[in-house]
């Protein structure tokens, strides 16, 4: 995904963004392009949040499955295997 990167040095500071291996000066993008960029950045952040939440839920599922297996094993004396 494209990420803005500030230039450094004594030259005029321009913030550029690289999309498909091509650099663009953010100051020259249309308002529509800037709006689309903001939307993409928001979606990327949401995807990171949802993926982190999915990892937490998967971890919880494994723990609950183990606890259930332990409880059933105590009651029945046999190990069960759950798909994760």
C-alpha cells in the first residue's frame, strides 16, 4: 500500500506517496485522490484492527476448546479433538 514519506535535506520539503512504484507529490493530488487515499488508509487500519481481534478470538477459542476437553476428559476419561 502507498505510504506518504517526507523528503529530507535542504531541498523544498514535499510529501510524496508511492503507488505502483511511481511517486506522487501529495500537494499536487486532486481532492478526490486525497479523499480516496484517506479512505484506503482508514480501511488498512480497520483491517489491522479486525485481524488483531481475530487473533485474540482464535486464541480464546483454543483455550476454551482445551478447557472443554479437560472437563470432558475428567468426566469421561477420554481425550477429544476439536477442529481449530
